[in-house]
């Protein structure tokens, strides 16, 4: 008779520990992937025959501060090109020719880099070399620069924990235009985009 309560207790303990062990194995990744996009379409009454909507998209690794200081040697150092984002390269994909911050950007795929300095930030769009062998996904190669665009920086009153991009269209504008924005820490960076 004494063994039954002990056996029952051991069985219950084992059954309740299984979900705890399964939960303990799961945890949030240090970064994630995110996307910002805008779709460009013709007005319904003036769509050319066979025309399709076009997209401008930023696909990026989204690092999180997790209590770290932004401008350190190991995170986003001043004066060095930063492969903006985390893990895989951040890419800008445009289905139309654009002008970004006054610089012409032909339709295609570009890797996104930035050059942060104490005086200001520069957006660097590099020709996508992911199809080149060997690919240059994690190394900055000045010869691959397609555009260098000065960014407007603004200090934010609150901290943005996770790097976040936005493509914000201007309603009713012709040609289509808007703003590329991204923020991390207490810095918001912006530039305009216009369809050519």
C-alpha cells in the first residue's frame, strides 16, 4: 500500500515536467526577419492594357537592442560601413526606376548598407552580388556601390528596441513618391523616394 502513493506522485511529477521541459527548449531568436513594402498601381480608369502593379520592398534582418548601446565597436560603430540589419543582407527590391534622395536607382535588387558618423548618416545601395560566385553578402566592397544617399537624422524621444524600416507613400502624388524611414535606438533616419 505504501508504494502506490509514491508511484502515483512520481507519475504526476513526470507528466507535469514534460510540458515544462518542452517550453524551456523554446526561446526567442536574437533577431528576426521583417519586410516593409509599398505597392504602386495605376488608377482603375487609366490602367494601360496589360499593366500590373509594381512593388518597392525592403527585406531586412531585425536586430534588437536588448539593453546594448547602439554605437559600439561590436554593434554599429561610427565611421565604418554597416551591413544594415542582422544575419542575411538587407535588400531593397524595386520593380520601377526610382530617385532616392536625389540619386537615380534603376529597378532591381540592392543590398542596403549605411555609413554612420557623428556628423550624419549615409545610405549606401550596393548592386546585389548574391548570384556572383563567391557572393559578397557580408563584406562591403566599394566597387559595388550603386548610390550613396545622405540621410536626415532625427533624435527620438523614446527608444526603438528593434530596427524597423517603413516605406511611406505620399497619398495622391503623381508621380508616386514617399519616404523611406528607418529607426533603431533613439535615431530616426529618412530620405525621399520618387518614381522616375
